[in-house]
C-alpha cells in the first residue's frame, strides 16, 4: 500500500515536473477560465437576481471546459501505437499510472479553480461563504469526480483517432451526475439551503467518486495494452 | 380527439419508417460487403494464380 | 432463422392490431394513449440491448473471442435505433398529453443521456481502425457507460425534485386488455430485436472477413 502510494506520487510528480517546464496546459487552462468569465459577462449581462441563479452553473461549466483542455493532453504525448511508451517499460502497476496522472490533473485543475474562484466572485459580485465547509465539500467532491472520470475517459479516447475531438463527446454524457450534483450543491450552499436538501447531491458525488476510484483497478489495464 | 388521432398516426408512422429504414440500411450494407468480398476473392485468386504459375513452370 | 423472421413479423403485425384496434380506447387520454405500446416496447428493448452490450463487453475482455465483440457492437447499434424511437415517440406523446414537446422528466432525461452514451460508443468504434484494439477499448466504454446509467438516473431524479415540474405524468391504470396488448408488443419487439441482432452480427462477420481478405491481398 505504501509502495503503491509512492509509485503514484512519483508518477504525479514527474507529470507535474514536465508540466512545470512548459506550463503549456496550466497557462491555457487558467487564461481560458478567466476569458470564459469575461465572455459570460458580456453574453449574459445578468442582473442581480439572475446572477445569483446562474453563478454556480457558470462556475462549474467553466471548470469543466477549462479542465478538459488539460485532460485531453494528459495522455496525448504518448498517443499512437505505443501509448505511454516510456512509463510502460517500467514495471509499475497500471493502476498506479492512472492514479498518478489523475493526481497531477487534480493538482493542476485545483490550482486553476482556486485562481478562477475569486475572479468569478468579483466579476459576478457574488460573496462566497468561504467559512462554510459545505462549499468546499461541493468544490472538492465535484472536482474529484470530474478528474477521475475525465482522466479515465482521456486514457480511453487516446486509443482512437482524433482523441481530442472524441473526449468531450465521450466524457460529458458520463459526467452528467457530477454536472448536476456539483452545480446543485454549490448553488444550494450559496442560496443558504438546508443541508438535508443537499445531502442527496453530496451522496451522488461520493458514489460517483467511489465508482471511478474502483473502475481503474478493474479496467484501466485494458486501455494500455498494445 | 382529431388531433389525438393525428399524433397517434405520426408516432406509428415514425416507428415503422425508422424500422424499415434501418432494415434497408442493413440490407444495403450487407450487399455492398458481399460485392466487395467477391471482388476481393477474385483478386486474391488471380494474384495467387500468378505467383503459383512461374513457380510451376521453372 | 427463417422461422424466427416469420414469427417476429407475425408478432409485429399482431402487436400492431392489438395496440391500434383491439385494446380499448383510454377513457382520459383517448386514442393518443396507444402510442404507449410501441413506446414502452422499444424502451424495454433498448435497455435489453444495452444490457447485452455490457454482457458482450465483459465476455470479450474475459475470453478475447471476437464473436462477443460483434454481439456488443451489433446490440449497441440496434439499441441506439430503439432509443431513437423512444425519443421520437416520447415527445409526440408529451405534446399530445402534456402540451409540450419536451419535459425534463427523469425518465426522458435519462433516456436522452443513454442515447448520447451509446452514440458515443458507436463514434468511438468508428474512430479505431485495428480490430482488436477497437474491440478492447469499446468493451471498456461499454462497461463504464452501463455502470454510469443508474447514477445518471438518480442524479436526474434528484435534480427534478428540487426543481419541481408543473407537468406531472398522469398515472396509467392499465386495464387487463391494455396489459395484454402491451405484453404482446413487448414480445414482438423483442423478437424483432433478436432478428436484427442476427442480421447485424452477420454483417459484422462479413465485414471482418472483408477486412481480413484486404489485409491478405495487401501483404500478398
């Protein structure tokens, strides 16, 4: 278990190191997220009430689309007939590769989200209840489900032609539970809804996360065969 | 209930049109494949005949 | 095979007759209610088809027998055809009974997402050229897609309860004659599904043979 965690950490570290050298995906995601905030402001120009209503949806849509830019790349470098050429030569568990890549994506998307959050809050004049743990639970669980499902689908799409075109097509239908539950719980917290009303939404996020934590153990190795 | 009958008609027409359309597409694909299979078979036979012949004569 | 086709055709005609003529007119909804028979029959078979995709996908990964992959691919395509029918007849019903073409009713919404998932499955297959890789990757997606469906359904149901809809689907109390008509229709469409799967897997077999021949011709 400890050895497995070390392998995952090592792969995640290497991924992040490679990303830190170029910062390509990170910069693209961050700038894209901020741009979307601006574009939404122009396109919707919402009044006070409408702003509160659409804010959680806009926030998550931005996170999903920005994250998609990074996810698409996480297996792209090794795409082709020999996926992950370098990494697969090492006798590392296939599952460790998945969780390493997912952890790296989680860090990158997490930073982008933390950077975009205050900007969105300012642009749409929404005060975020930062001391409310439920807000963070919604953000963390939603992001976790998105990254786990997204990393898996990115690995899957990397086996096909035009993977970057295919990824959103395959990912978003499968991501529907996260889209619904993340937006509704974040929105509920902002609207000061009762925890009981949102409990089922959190439960959906947890179930989704658990399923996509378990699936790679059973299925990920099939995606890397050559 | 006139409109009800109209909706009923449209629904059933759509169901049967899609089903027959799908059957027609299956048939068309099957025929196209069979034509290709025959031409490939013939081409392969010719090719193998050619390569066999010189070996036989020499 | 020939017998199966004849029985399926006879059952489809019987279903048509029972649904359109023999079953009594619904007291509240009137004639439109008869859309119900093919609608439920196609919906049931769409679920059956996608379950077969799951079974074929798991069996392929276990045995690496291409026949399982052909079964999964065929069943997915037919499932998409049936789901398309559900999504076409559903709105016609909705327009006639509720006055709108579409409502975000949990069952409608889940069916729509189901359609997207398996259209994705077919697009994915079309985007991979090597047969063994296509079979393997599609099988993984076939399993994940299926596992996801119940979670989608729960989330959509929950979403609807916090966004109450004005339109409530009326409860259908089925008379015995209606139930008979429904069951015959379900059976007829299931037979049709069996015929279609048989045709479609044969197509897939010939297609694989053509691809193999083309490969041999290239290497010869």
